[in-house]
C-alpha cells in the first residue's frame, strides 16, 4: 500500500480532521451524521456547528465571515441565529406561535 494514501490511526474523532471521523481506529470520511450525534441542540452545536460550517478562521458562518453569508453566525449563538429569540421582550409571543 502506498504510504501517502494510508489513513492516520485514531482513538477518537478529535484525532481526525473535521471532515473525517474515527472508525475502527482509522480516520475515514465522515458519514452524513457524525458518530455519537444525538437529537439535542447541544449535540448538533458541538458535533456539527463546532467543527464545520466555517465557524473558525473568519469564514462562512463565523462572526467575521457571517457578513458574507447573510449575517448567519453559527459560532456565538446558533440557536438564536437559526430560530430567533424565545424571549417575550424580543417580540416572541407563545400564543401566536401556537397558531402557526
């Protein structure tokens, strides 16, 4: 096997690049959903927004890069950026939301 094509060994996803994950001690192309992804916003924030979507390095959906992506900053507060505020003081009315 060509040493240039060997996949690095790993023990966790952190040992791999953001576009790969650790499976059977090898960094492999990330599946559609990252390993260990749970159906919680915190898990999505940590396992998707935190390692992709351009949230680092001033690109895409980082605070600096969001000026070029319709203002969508997924690093600082992705929940509010995607869904808006839950605060009544910010105009959220649960009675209206229930009718939608």
